[in-house]
C-alpha cells in the first residue's frame, strides 16, 4: 500500500513543548488537508497517511510540503516485513541509472537479517535488474530506504522530499501584519507565519482616493497568505479622514512620517483588541525615505508592543524571490494605487527628528482621529 510519511523537525521538542507543538502541527495538517479523504496515524516522531486517492497524491504532497513545522516527507510502499516483499518494493523504488545505495533501518530486531547485510543483498538484486546502475555508498544520486518497523510492516521509499520547515502556526503567538498592496508585506507575513505566528491583517484604505480594486488586491494577497497562515481576517480601516487631516494641518514633507505613526497606533489597538502581541511590517532598512533608521524611530516610538520587521536586512531581490516562491508576486505588481501614494510629498523628510515630528503632529487631535478610524473598520475573514 502506498503511504505518505511526514517528518517534523525534532529540535523544538523538549518536555511539555512536545504536546503543544504536535497538537498544533496535527491540527494544521488536518486543516490543510480537509478536502482530501485519508487515514492519519502517528508513528514515533512521524505521521503516516494511508488510504488516500492516489490520483491526487501530487496535490496532497504540495499541500503537506507547505505546512510549517513539516521537515520532509516521503511517498513509501508499506509492505509486510517479508524478504521477498521488501525486495520487490525496493526494486520498484530504485532508479534505473546513475549511482545509488540501499540504507536499512531495522527497528524490529526480530527480523533476522542485520541492516548492513540486508542493504547489500537488496542492492545486489537492484543491480541485477538495472545493470546501468552503480553503487556509491558515500555520495549516491539516489538512496533506497528500507525502514523495518516494530509492527510487522516495512516502509520502502526512494526519495525524501524537503518541506518548508519552520514552526507550526499557532505556536508562536499572534501578530497583526500591516498589509499594503505591495511586494514586501505579504513576504513579511509569510516569514512570521513560518515562525509559528498566527496572523490577523490590517489594511489602510483611502476610499475614494484609492479604488475598490486596490482593496480587492489586498484581499487577494491575504488569500495567498492564508495558504501558509491557515486563517486570516483583514481589518480594512478607512484612512481618508486621517490623511485629509494631515494634509490640511501638517507640512507636506511630514505626510508619510505622520501617516505611519497613525497606522502603527491603530495596528497596536487592533492587536490589543484581538489578543495579538506584536505588529509586523514589511519594512527593509533604507529601501525608501520612510524606512531610514530615523523614520523607523519615529514610527516605532508610538508603539508599546514589539514591532517585528522580518525583512529589515533583506535586499529587494531577495524579497522578490520569496514573493515569487509563495505565489504573491503576480498580484503584488498589479498597478492599483496604495493610500501612501495620495497626497504624496515631492520631498519627504528622510531623517525626521522625533521632536520635530511630535511638534508637527500636535496640530492634530490624534486620539479623536484614531477613535474615528477604529469605529470605521470592515473585517473580512478570508475563506
Ligand atoms: P510594501 O511592498 O509592503 O507595500 P513598500 O516598499 O511599499 O512596502 P512602504 O509603502 O514604505 O513600503 O510601507 C512600509 C510598510 O508599511 C509595508 O510593508 C506595510 O507593512 C506597511 N504599510 C504601508 N502601507 C500600508 C497600508 N496601506 N495598509 C497597511 N499597511 C501598510
Ligand atoms: Mg507600500
């Protein structure tokens, strides 16, 4: 019978942590696989999937590979622990050319043949079948794995498929991702989900200056993030009143700086309302005027919870690579306006002094503007 073996990395598994980690991983796996029919079993530090429809095997592998916490997987033949059956399955899993070796693990010592001997014998049988193969014990192109379990069954497989690794979503607390329609913030979301964070998103939208397509674009990006973060709700905050007020009352070169501070305040309130302990942004040091150390200092100073910036040390090229890998890039580069592009100053301050920013901002009734924005939120749960 064909089965899928799922392995997780064991570094995180210390003491009580193990149950926490495993129950999150199992529930995330099941959640991601809910459209498939299969049987799920735990088997010392691995999970085994049996009785699935083989025509959707590739699709299932694609899903499992992207669940954070999964280290690797293999599609194996599960056979009775019987010499002939093991040989037959090993020949089926073997490559037909190149170099190979057989690697046996004998957990069941009742099986009479020692691992090394069995590997050598089965290797010989494979060579008889495929004369073009050569054995290479140290650096083979392919390895045929034979894993003799204690329950009278043996797994035989020829490939270990690497998965995303990371930590199961839900084991790393919860964060509010500030999601623009750009390239960076979906990547930042992915990075934190990879470390086990559950996510909720906030998007600032300046209708009618920014279009409904711009909002839809962000919801489409959230749908991509959901593939990795498993659940996500986007709070769409109307930002028009705040932007208009800044535009009217503050010098235009401070527009972006002050907008960022409002966004951060609102993100933090949403974090507190939703039991989240951090805010996440897609900032990368020096990328644009609002991402210099001075600008970040000015934005950060209104936050009282941790602000995670997982892309801070990344180049744009590196960010684009991940964006493409996670399938967000094509959506991110669609040309709709972002709220940051309206009332855009010709010369934004690149090194705002915090005291100057605070002074400029004092022309505004910050609390009232924040409260109005908080009462004008549309929450969209992506499904
Ligand atoms: P991105 O590609 O993520 O849009 P960017 O290079 O355009 O980033 P900025 O516009 O300076 O950079 O935004 C920096 C960060 O601020 C974004 O990564 C995002 O986390 C947050 N942000 C910017 N605009 C918005 C918005 N309209 N709604 C929510 N968050 C935003
Ligand atoms: Mg942007």
